[in-house]
């Protein structure tokens, strides 16, 4: 059968912004000749995520992901349906997901790398399995719970950067549900600010491209900042940390403002910020969702219930067609998405 796939065409270089031309669409022939344990899957939707930027480098600089190879299929989070199976745990018609789904319209995969999912978990909205009821939802929920020290009734203020993205949009809602009296989001457009306040219940939002972040933070956080969910790092995070209270907590989730630079992860802080952290006894522990997979099942149950009951609202930006994978990835890296960036491959 003829299938389409996306391969890595070139590397942006450690100090370059990725461009759609770094990816190439190919037609190829797939022989659906299954061996024992294999399944043929049809791809329904794919995820693009910031961590993929380091997979574009020859040396990803971290030990938990491998680099993508030139002219080979790119892979990441995906959801699909089993078309035919020679694996006892995967039945035809079943919905399956994997963190290593090839960017292909159809693929032959080992059944052992696929997780079966019950579509009821997301009321049939299968793309949520890549976002709010998947990896980014887990990152938000577990990040807040493991590193945020949010306490009901403690009158805490939370700030979230990258607030209108997949993780940030859910993290802020959990901050509020778990007891913060004020949740302020920082993001890159007025449209995103409106979505945070009107659709997701944030107390206020700051457009860092248009507004003076230190001034607006002071206005919106009159009692200082107790919890900071950091998705971006760099100058925005330095500004937030400068306004944090004594004994407060940074959830070090990501540092996307530094991903197109040749710096280690997490990128080094200035001596001044180190001094602020020390002087005010602010914790800033690195959070890695992969270290909490033993808590994933219970957390996914909670995410599913909260989404179904409407306590957590989900935002997505959906693009159609495998030919748009590269565009969608580059757009997400520059802020083109509101909520989770999803690419729909087939119905
Ligand atoms: P998002 O959906 O948040 O998309 C990325 C967003 O980052 C863009 O929409 C853009 O929004 C923002 N952004 C891009 N460049 C900059 C910049 N220079 N300064 C400020 N904001 C910028 O992606 P995810 O929710 O998937 O990921 C968010 C963060 O969480 C990333 O840092 C990622 O690496 C991290 N992460 C960490 C995990 C962990 O286990 N620790 C797991 C998953 C994700 P805007 O318009 O606001 O600029």
C-alpha cells in the first residue's frame, strides 16, 4: 500500500530556529505483511512538542530521548486505530497510542510498544489523549502537585508562563482548583490573554510581547507570587522570580525560550537570580514527567474526570494533513498555537 511519511530533511543547527524545510514529505510503499506480534495501524492524530527541538540536533544533550536521523521517519506522540493485528493484546478496530508513533499515515508497529486506550476516557475526543488527558495534562497536573506546594486556604498566588499552551493552560486551571486564590498567566498575544481569562478562569493575563511584565505582575499579584509554573525560562522567568515571596516555589517544567540556543538544560541562571533564590529560600526543582509514570494511571483518571465534568476546559489548535507536520511544529515553537497543537491525519 502507498503511504505518506515525514522524514528529517536537515538539522537547524544548535543555534537555529527550526523551519518547515527541515522536514520532508515522502510517498513510500508499505508491505503490510505482519510478523508475529506486529500490527498495522492507521494514524488518526499526531502531536508536536517542544522537546522535539532537541531531537533535531545530532546530539540531543539529554539522555531520555534519541536524535532523529536524517532521511528517517520522525516520531512522537500519536493516536491511531488498529487495522489488522498479529498481536494478541491488540484487536482490530481498537484505539492505541504511543510516544514513538512514526509520522506516517499508516505504519506497521510492534504491539508491545502500543498502549490500548478506552475512547470513553475522553468521550471519543481522541486528540485529548495527546494533550489534556495525555502527556501534557500529566505534566501540568503532576508538576503542580509534586513541586508546587499549593495548599487550600493558604491565600496563594500562582503565575504561569507559556500559559496559553498545552501544559500552561491546564497547569493554571489546576492551580485554581487546588486552592490558589489568584492565577495569572503570561503569554504572547491578546487573543491568548482573552482565552485564559474568559475560557479558562485565570484571574488575569499578561501579553509579554506588548506589556511591561514587571509592572503588570505587580498590579496583578499585589501579595507577591507563591508558586511559579515555569514553561519558558529566560528574561520572563527572571522577572517573575524577582517578585516571588519568601519560601515560595518554582515548578521548573520547561525553558522553551532557550531551546534554539546551544546551552545545557536547564540553562544556567545569572548570579543575581541565584542570590534571590537563596535569600528568599525559593525552591526551584527540575520537574520531569517521565520520572512520575508510576502516578500516571491515577492522574489520567483524574484528568479524564475533570475534563468530562467541565472542571477543566481544553483548548486545542488543530491542523489537518500529514503534509503540514513541519509547519505545525515550527508554528508551535513560535507561539502559533492556543492550547495543544494537534495534527489530524485521518478520521
Ligand atoms: P506549548 O503548547 O506551550 O507551546 C509552546 C509555547 O511556547 C508557544 O505556544 C509559545 O507561546 C511559547 N514560546 C515559544 N517561544 C517562547 C519564548 N521565546 N518566550 C516565551 N514563550 C515562548 O508547549 P507545551 O505545553 O507542550 O510545552 C510547554 C513547556 O513545557 C515547554 O518548555 C516544554 O519543554 C515543557 N514540557 C516539560 C515536560 C516535563 O516533563 N518537564 C513535559 C512536557 C513539556 P507564546 O505565544 O505565549 O509565546
